[in-house]
């Protein structure tokens, strides 16, 4: 089973997966992702069979993203038909088609749904989902950016022959999302983290703190993601770790992030910070798209050990007639 993400996404984690996999817990009961984005870790766990009979809670504050995923899940064939028509038009008109879709179709249709309102995700149509996928595949480096009026304003990318409509891929994404154990929520990150507890595996991939004044690409919602939001996130992550959840977080190596997650409160919650090399690819100047350090924050060693010990204490005596998981009516983990 192999499913790659549906959307390109700034900071998407496909290139970082080999490093992240080292911190996946061997055992967990529920997977939670408060910043779903491209969903690279979700699709990685799904492809590996790690989510079978486990609940996966996928959340994001971006109603366009959740609306698109829900529509692909529920109406993949109509999304494919609309996207195939856009691909045909793009082959004939190129960038003119892109700006026509962005400015005369996509943004006006979004305005009618009250951009930024979480309820917008419930009213997404197959046509809107197809337009978002089209703009994502043909826009600048997979960037999703809104101006202060809530309008999508990403310029066209420079692609000679972009892949736009891959029907089988879209259907495979729909199958992954349509599992009865997967939920899609347009929900703030702090609400998801406030409910995380022992037995949960939580992966956080927030908008990265900028490492320079020209490297801020945090406007995934009209309000952006500020330094105060990074502070709220750190407090929520520390709280989830203290309650016993296995937490894995990636972010930039900006000084504020290194200081926040290397501080006393984070260490007391069992969180450790690791530096990993990654390639940043969203700078407008190609020569500046090079290797940079990112950070991985996790309490996997501490929380994973506690979870394994808890499971050991629940094992039955050696002379028990039936395996404990069978007597409890559950599949073994």
C-alpha cells in the first residue's frame, strides 16, 4: 500500500520522513495531527499499516484544506472530472488559465462561503476542491498563502508540463481518508492538543518560525501564525507531553524555537530537541534554496517507555487460559 500526499505544501515532510520515522512510537492507540497540511506523516503511517484499527484525528485551522480533503473523500469522481477539465484548459492557455481560475473563479466562490469560517469546510464543492488542487499543482512551489482580505494570492509557477489530474492517485487518497477510523476536523491546534493524553501519538507540523525577516511564509490562514501562536503551541505541546501523549514536532531552527523547546519546562516534560538537515525550497531566489537545519522535538523515549511499562503491567499471569487482548475483546497492539 502506498499513498503519497494529495497536495504539495510548504514545509511538507516527505523529505524529512526518514528522520521522523525514527521517533514513531512502536505502540499507540490513536494518531492526532493538529496541523495536517499535506498529511505526509499520516499517509506514511497509513501506507505502513500502522493505522489499522486505530483512530486517526486529522485537524487543521485552514478550512480550504479540510474542505478539499472532505470533498475528495466523499465525491472523488466529481473532483476528478472537474480537475480533468481544468487540466485540458491549462494545456491550452497556461498562466492565463491559472490567473483566470484564481481571480475570477476560485476567490469569488470562496467569498460566497465566508473565508476563514470553519463552517466553510462543510460547504466545499467538488469544483472548489478541483480548483484548489489545480492551483496547488501549477502555482509557485506549492505555496498556500492568503492576503489580509482572505484571498488566495499565490503567483503562477514556472512549470513546463505540470502533473495536474492523476485520477488513480486521487482515488487512493480518497480511500485512505474514507476509513471509518479517520476524522477530518477544521479545528484550532490547541483544542486538539488539549485533548491529547496517554496512548496518543501526536505529530505537530506548524507553520515554521522564520529564520529571517524575509523567510516568513505563515499565512495559511488570513490571520497568519505569529510568535505568540508559537508560544501557545509550546505550552500546549508541553501539556500533552505531561499527560503522557507521545509528541513529535518539527519546526525551524530559529533561536526562539531552540530556546522554547530547549528550556526547563520542555525538558521537565521529557521533551528533547534534535537538529536535522533539510532542504528549504520556497525562497524566491533559487541560490538560497539550500540545506538548513530544522529541529525535531519529541518525548518518544520517555513517553514510549512509560506506555510500554503500562502495557506490561496489564499482561495476565502466565497460566491464564486466554491471551489478555482476547479476553478484553481487543486486538493485540
